[in-house]
C-alpha cells in the first residue's frame, strides 16, 4: 500500500502538478529556443518533429529562464508554488523578493531546475500515456495489429499479449519518474528558496520593530490608564475625607468630582485610540495622541493641588516632541499621586529655542522618602522616551523635594 501511496497519493499528485506547472512556464523560453535553432535544421522550422530542434530549443531556453529568474520578484512566485504543491513546511521558505547576489543566484538555480525538469515530465505526460494505451489495446484490436506499429514490432503473433504488461510498465515508469523528480525538487526547495543570511537579518529586524511597537503601545496604556487610576483614586479619597469631616466643604467635593469626570472622559478617549491601534495592528506614530495643547486639562484633572507654570510658546513645539512631553508630564503626575500622599505638585515647562525643559516637583514627606528606582515602569518609561528623543531625564531628592527634571532637544 505504501508504494501505491508514494506513486499516486495526494502528495505525489501535487508534486506532479508542480512539475507540469514548470513545463507550462518553460513554454515561452522553448518557443524562443525554436526560433534560434529552427533555421539550423532544414526540416520545417519551429513545429518540426526533429529531435535536434527540440533538444536545441531546450538547451537555449534553460539559460533564458535562469536570466529571467534573477529578477527579485521571481522568488515570491516560486515560493508560492512550492509552498502549495511540494509538501514542504512553509517556515522553511524565505519571504519577499530575493535581495542580494546569493539569494538571486539560488532563486535562478531553483527556477531553472523547476522548469527544466517540468518540461521533461510534462512532455512525457503528454506523449507516454496515449502510447501506453495504444500498446494495451493491441491484443484486442486487429486494426492496431495490422498497423505499421504492429507490423514493425511483430505484434501480429502470439506474443502480442506481452503488450499488456508492457503498457502497464510504461505507465508505472512514468509515475515513478514523476514521483522521484517531485521528491528531488521538494528536497532542494528549502536549500534554494530558503532564507539567506540577509533574509534572516531582515526578519530579525522586523521582529524587533514589532516588539518595539508593542512596547510603545504598552507604554501608552500604562501612562494613560495608570495616570487616570491614580488621579481618580486621589480625588475620590480626598472627597471622602472632606465628607467624613465635621464641616463638609461642598465646593471642594464638587471640584474633586469634576476632576474625576474630566479625567475619566479624557482617558476613555485615549484608551479607545490605543485599542484602535491594537485592532488595526498598527504602531504608535510620533504625531499621534494628545500633545501639550491638552496639558491644562491634564493638570486640571490631577486636582486642585497641582500648579502649572509655562514659560515660552508651547504651540511652537514640534508635534512629535509635544506628544512625548505630554506623556512625560502625565507620568510625572502619576508618580507624584502615588508617592507624595496628596502633597502640592508643581509642574514647570520652559520652551526655549534649543530645548524643552520639564520639571515636576513635590515636597518630600516627613517620613523617609519612598525609593523610586529607575527600574520602575514609570520612571523607566520617562527615561526611555527622553533617550529616544536625544534628551536626558533625572529623578530624585533635591533641596527637600522630589524632583523630576527632563530636557528634550528641539
């Protein structure tokens, strides 16, 4: 049963189809070859049955096929056909056009092997089955036995019945040759169409870019949602303490609830924007998302004990820098809300012609300050944003306060 599957199973049939496809692809090159070799033989030109014309056209067509396969787009076509019909794992093939001398040479070798072997198997597939069927019919057809074929082979005698096994052997031989040739191409496909060192480097760069995109989206979610939760928690706690006191300050409670409303509304919009990027599979663009034009709303939502001071024209700050600066201020306010215990927070922005300086500062509490290592997500994200923009970021105790100082070149 296993030999029958090897010769006529689905994999063998698909590989046979792959070879016939190669023969079809070789036809234009073979026609050009007949135009070149036909005049050399005085026997009818292009459509002559001369073996010399056929072999000459084959010999001329193979180099032409190899030359055409040097173009970069030849590899995606070859990979698509081999991946579908050769029964080779898809991850063993290279993706994209062939780049580099080695990749193009290997693609040309594969294409030449494919169309060259495919032309021979296709020719045999067209010619041999009708001949084998005619041989099988000889014992049952007096007309065929009296034909030139029967008289030439002496098949009008008792051994005419040997035509039956002969015809079957011809068909089996064709199937065996096609299966063996298909298996040969399947073994060579990963070697000739597999990724080159340049392809592996490009794939590694794509994976690194995708990982960086995911990290940037994670930072956006962390900055936006983390700030909102910290601000809402702080405002809700302050409002509850005021209501639990002896003399409730309704104006303060109203202001805290307004800050909570603004913060949640803004965060829902930012969260929808980030989730939209995730659904589309895109990455965070430098000019996307909120910028310094939304800074006042951000500070207002952080509570009444946050003061904002601006020196210079923020509307002249480039969009990419504006968006990153907004996220840095947002994360600075989040850290202050988590660690400062409701202490007053001062935010200062100095938009100078050569750089943008951001300072977020709050008094240190009476108890020992909470350590905020640079390895934490918030300060690590700030440091990474500043570094990517060519700037610097520093955070730590200074003059009795906790200070975050960021400098970003314009």
